[in-house]
């Protein structure tokens, strides 16, 4: 461990340096508080043994300055001084000194106190590392909490967050946006015929196919069992319809066998709605409801189609 020795008297400085080096520490020296401060900031030092009375900047001021700057992490500070009155000690502690050794120092006392500081710094380092790893885990959890684990699409929570933001932005800047609701045709029958594992696989493939049909700025979410919803910022009805048709066609083109449909392959139906900038009073819930109604119409008029 590296320790910064701050002492204006050259003889004392040398003695302290030799003593600490003898215990296996790497020593850097400074002859006043100002120089010490520069070294601490530049070299990321965590351990200081400083004299109190020094020219330019004394040890007490150095300690206060270290305590007021939060960005360098914790610096362990031992004050080494001839001042040994109770008031002095209290003043030092108030400034944030961790420990106190009276000059001329007793070797074994100094050693015990330096070892204690080393232990605290080691613990602090471990704690910081653990905190950082917890923060990384938290970020990961934040992501997971918004993901549908089966399809890798967003889940309902993240849909609500996204649509809120999209709608807010659309109202504020008079942009449009589109919503597509998709539903796999006769999916219950698919599960009954091919089993639930095959059904799960279909959900993943459908989600992947949708992802490949949309832009980077669009998002796909699993809304319900076999229902997916897509948000398309900056789109109007016409362009949203085009995307929906592309998605529908993409699924049909995969040619997945489904004996429960008229054409013998797996298809989806889509309902499309778009936010109309002339009707700013509309809520996103209204747009979603329109998309849902359109989906219902697509289903009731023969499936494998897009309705708006
Ligand atoms: Mg001095």
C-alpha cells in the first residue's frame, strides 16, 4: 500500500519514511499540505500521514480540503503532531482526521494505527467493488423486468412506458405514430395440434419475423398470449399499413405448417391505427382501442389480413 508522508521538517520526514518503508509500505513524501493535495489528486493516493504545523498549508487544512472533495473516494488520514492537548485532538477530529499519533511517535503505536488504517481502506475497496457490481446487476434487472422472456420482445410494462413516451412526444412536436396489433390465427388450435412447446417456438419465430420487418425506431411487445403490439413513431396511417402488410406477408412466407387454417400454413391478422394530429384530444388508449377493433375486424372477415 502507498502512503503519503507530509512533513515540513526534513529529519522527521526521513525518519518517518524509513520507519514506514521498514514495514513494507511504499512511501511518497511532500513538505506541505498544498504539495500533498496535488499529489493526492494526481496519484489517487488513499492513505496520508501528515504533520499538523507546516508552512503554506497545514495538516488540518489539508484534511478539511480532502473531506470536502467527494470525488476522490475515501482517504485515510493520520495526524502526526506535537499538539497533544484535548482541544487540539477534538479540533483535528472535527476536521475529519481518522486517527492521531503524538510526536515524537512511539514505533509500535504508530504501526498499530497504520495497520488499522490499512484494514479500513481494504474494506472500503471491497465494499466499493461490491457496490459497483450491484449497480451493474441493477441495470441488468431493469432490462429483464421489461422483457418478455419467451420471445425477447418487450413486455406489457415496457409497452406502456414506450407508448406513453411516444404519445407525449407526438402531441408535443405534432408528429404522428402508428400502432399495429397482431394476433396469430387459430393459435389455440395450433397448440392443441402440435403441443405447447411447438407453440412457444412459434411465438419466438413470429416475434423474430416481426423484428426483422420493422425499423430500428419501432418496437415490438408481447401484449397478451399470442398477441403482439408494435409501436411506430413518426408514422401515419398509410405507412403503418404498409409495415403491417409487410409483417403479415413475412409470417405467411415462412410457410409454417398449420393444419387448422384454411390455407394450411400459419398466418397472423393485424389491426392498424394511427394517431391523428388533428385530434390532439385523443389518448393513446383510444388509438390502441382502434387498433384492437381493427384486429377484431380482420379476424371476423376471414383472418390473414390487415384492417384499419
Ligand atoms: Mg511541522
